[in-house]
């Protein structure tokens, strides 16, 4: 059994918010080593149940009594308030406390070749694609993914100490605590406006991320990013670009089938590399595939390189991660198909709708749950335009995660509805409850209609409720 060095000789680690997708994966990873792991969450879930089943001590609810003197370190997320009783008790006892990102960075240092995938959109998909490529190559990689990847049975795969594949989140500058051998920047657009004041501040963080990449490693970056030289200038590592134009890795001879799945040639520096066929829809996933291929090819060169067939098989075997254009089921005897997507940023909404439009259907319905008031307000002009192509739009109340923002932000879903209608899409509606939206949709959906539930909150439950009846 291997032991993870977290900078000190820890024996017992406690996670506050252990049910989160990254936190539960880290807890399991440390549990599988020689550390004793415990943790708490405000409610039980499939993740907490799974941890308890393998012997992790899990408390439901937060209480200072959970923090005992034998605990060496407490790991918490940025969403945990500073007055959390467990966090306060740990500090009172002099127990070391660290945010999730720092802990993940310390775990990452135990690996020879960390691959860190950053970007405003697409991180989970690209991280999953890279994981699939490494699985196809037979390399025993470790991966922590921000979604459920069916081929590994969850968000975590535990492998050897060579390759570590992980998402690198820009929120709160988390990714600056990592140690990438290969870093990927998929795109840079304004988001997390409760932390980043403007796009300039956001671009600076991505530039800082590029500068912490191992000098022997590489930055894989989208050539379409504006003022690319501001991000890449002066880097000691190799810079590899990808995109539809003027890039090291490009795609040509693109074709879509009736499911919206793309086939295309990968071109490297003007020469044919191979042809691949994806098993997920959307033009944006061609870019994700190019980034994933470029990162995998470079990283694997440290241990012998990839066969072209391994790239092909890895990309084609990826059929999507949980909540990324995920087919959930159908109603009316299979006549109306229902999908779910995590899209909560205008660019993500647009990409999801564009992908849906490449699939044969009658009317396209979108049920959108905005995520945080501040994001809705700051990106409002883009939100109202992002639903182009949808035939019917249902807007739900804004989802506000606990601890993320104050309630003094003056914007509502009715404002968003009004903006969408003024933009020319009159078939837009607002409902204050899931049940009202469910009844409205089910009464009007007809044969070959398609529904996508979208948002980073709990809107997925609405789609599941529609399917279950």
C-alpha cells in the first residue's frame, strides 16, 4: 500500500464537505493509502454512502465534536464558511487546515507527470478524454475528474505514480496550487464574477497558470484565445497550439452523422496524423478532442509515446461524462428524448444548443436554471442571446449555492425571461417550481421533440422527474 506525502507525516485527515465530487475522490484516494480518513457533510448522498461502505468515517452534519486531537489535518472547500464549527475547532486545537486545492496540489506532487486541464468550459470532458486515451494505451494512470466517467465507475481512478490527470479550476485561483507537467488551457472567458473583477484579472490567472508548468513539459492551448502571446510569452515550457485554424493540431474533413457525432482528420503541423470518430455530439467537442490528443501525445512521450490506434480508440470510446449532454431517457413511448447538461455559462449554453441542432429532432426545448445571481447579472447581455436555435425556452428560478454570494444582487429570472423575449425569442416562459415546468412541458411535447435541462444546480432532478412520470 502506497503512502501519500502531503508535506508532513500525517496519519489522520478530516474532510469538511466530504460528499463533494472532488472531495470524495480525494478522500478515497487517501483512504486507499495508509492514512486514516474521516469527514462530514451537511447531508447524505451516494458519495458519502460509498465512502462509508469502504470504511471511511462519515458524519452527517457539522459539529465541533467531530474534530478530535488525533486529527493531523483538516481539508475544506472554499464554500465552507469560516465560522463552520469543525473548521473553528480545528484552528482552536492548532490542527493544520488547508483548502481542497492545496491538498490536491500536494497529492499531485507524488506523481511524475501531472496533466492539468484548465479553461472556462470543457474541463470535465477533456479530462475524461485524456483519461480514456491513457486507458486505451494501457498506462496505469490516476485520474480525478469533475464528473462521473462510466468507464472508471466514478470520478476517480487509482493507478501508478507516473501519470496524474486532473481538472485545474481557475475559481479562487485553485490551479495555481498545482504542479503540472502538461497544462491545458481550453478557453478563457469571463466567469466566476464573484471572484474575478474582469476578464483582465481572469487572463492574468491563466497566464500565471501557464508559468507554473514544468520547464520540461508543455502548455497545450487553444489558438483562438484572444491575444495569445500575452499568455504564452516568455514560457520556458514547450507551447503546443490547437484549433480550427493556424495551429499545430487542427481538424479537417469534418463530417457529422445523424446523432451529431463528428468524424475528422487530425492534422499535426500540416501533415495527416489520423482520423477519429467521436461518440459525443457537437463541434466544440472536436476542439476538446484535439486538445486531449495533443496533451496525451506529448505527456506520453516521456514513457515511450502513443500509438495512433490508442488515440483513436481512446477518443472514440468516450461516450460522455455525467451531466455533459447526457441522454437521460425518453417519454411518450420513446418519442420524446430528454438530455441533461451542466451548461451554466452563455458560451456553454450556445455550444450545447448547437450540438443539439445537429441531431435529428422536431422541436428543441430548453429548461434552464440560472446559476448564481451575480453571474446572471454580469453576463446578462450574453445570456439573453445564448438560446438562439431553441424553439421553446423555460426559465426556472436562479440557483444560489449556500455561501457563494450575498442576496443583495438585484436580478431575477423574470428579468432574464424579459431579455430573452426582447431578443426575439417569444416562446420563452418562466415557472417558479419544477412541478409547474414539468406539467407545462409534458402537456405540449410532441413526437420527436427533444428536451435539454441545463444548469449547474439541481435542474437534473426535473428531467429525471419528467421521465419517471
